[in-house]
C-alpha cells in the first residue's frame, strides 16, 4: 500500500512569471468516482495515461495507488466522465533537495497556480522557494477533484 504525503501551496503569479522554467507537460484529468472518502482519477500526462485510486485525506496523508495505462484507454476513460476534465500545465521545479510540482491551471480554472511537494514523512522539514505563498494543503477547495464542480473562475 502506498501512502502519499503531500503539501500544497499557492504560487505568487508575479514571481512565477519571472522564474526560469522547464518545458511543461500538459495534463488532462477527470474522475470516474469522486466521493468524500475516495476517488478514482484518470489522467493523461503528455503521451502517457494513468489510473489512480486515492483514499480520504487525513491531514496531509492518504493512500494512493497509481497505475500506468495505455494512452488511448486513458483518453477513452476521460470521455466516460461526467464533467469536463481539469486541464493544466505541470512544471517540475528542482529546489534544494526537493522537486516541486507546479500546476498552472487552464480553462475554467485559469489564474490558479498551485505548487505541491511530496514528503517522506508528515514532519519532514523543507525550504519553500520565494514564489511559494499560502499553504492550502487542508483546504478541499483547492483539490483537483473539487475544481471540477467548483472551478476557480466561479470563486468570489
């Protein structure tokens, strides 16, 4: 069983724009099952497909099982989902000894930029880059699964 320990932060758009960045990977994802205690996500990252099962989050940890699936099957599964997929560009940014995953959202979530860091333990110490701001790890509003039904463009 795999445990995902992840912290999530907002990104200062002005500082992000000034940063030298690698080429992003386009990500399109939706949910075959999206319930309070678990979800099943299908994702296309570049030219690869993935199926992921996640448990309910407790603090910043949860069970996660991710499997690579054929690209075309991932595209077909996304078409079976009820909602339009969440679209974003993902950047992998190395900072000190960690890699940050920075998602720049597109479409109805445009304007939202979120940085995530995966940790080995909940109390792991790390340094935040200057472009990382407010922590939103425990705010469900920022979960990708929630952005399907309550997109960033509709927030007041």
